[in-house]
C-alpha cells in the first residue's frame, strides 16, 4: 500500500474449487476506494454470469485500472496438502491471506468459502487485525471488487486449463458434472496424471469401481 494516505480495497475470489482436475486459482484485485465505481462502469459482474469472451475483455480492462494478484494451486499440490492433513478450506484461506499480505489493503472483501461465515471471517481477521475484513457468501455477486476478482481468477484458470488440454487432450471443464471430464478419467484406467486431484471422492470411487472389475 502506498504511503499517500489513500484508502485501498481488496477483493478476493476463487475459481476451480470443486474441479476434479486442474488447478485451484485464487484471484485478488486491489484499487483505491474512490475508484471502485469504475468497475461498474466497465460492466464487471460475477464471472459465472459472463461469457468466456466477455470475461477475457473485462480481465484486460480490470488489469489496466487495478493491481491484480493470482495464486495458482495445482492438483498435485492440493493432493499433497490434503494428504498431509490440510483441508481445502485451509488451503484456500492460506492463499487468500498470502494475497492480503502482499496487497496490504485498508479493507478486504472476500467471497466466503466456509459454510460458517463467522468462523471464516474470524480466521482472516485474526491474522490481519488492522484491516477491515468483510466475508460473505455470494460476495462475487454483491460487491464489484469481488466480481472483478472472480473474473481474474476464472480467466487465469481457463488459461491454465487450455495449457493442460494441449498436453492431455480433451479433459473437459475439469468438473465432475461434466461428462467429457468423467469420460477422460474413466479412460485412464486408474493411471492418473498429476493434473487429477486423486484425493477427490470422484476419483476414489472410480478407483474402487475399476478395482472391482
């Protein structure tokens, strides 16, 4: 944060939390409080309500008028952390607090990842007592600064998935609800590459099913 007494606000959101393959991406957007109105002017919305093309255009515009941050956590890193006792909420919280530490805002809005908003809020607030922390479910649909972060996170994840498709072929969107992703996982015959989150129930059940054949 600058020493010029200006107030800065940070928005944080994620993309790829529920995916069974590919990375989890945490996005952060920092800007002066008195400039946040410009996000509405450029048409920022929750990334899920925008087309891929529109997200890409907005991502470029956001980067021109804000400071952006991304944390990319690979499937392999997620598995290693979970196997060592770190749950997904803590993995995300660690990445989010890392962004907060780098951005040094006065205020921070976060799309809540925990079913218990108060617990999540208190975990973040305890680490940064001097920052006003607001955590809320669906914050990406309520606050423009979080909508902007959701766009940054989603566009980065889409970019990472495109890189993986070049190497691994048609892996689909990476989500268990996607038939193309499930077809890809089933084609592997229990020989899963590092892009697959092997600690996910989808994969565990598939391994058991294949073992019973």
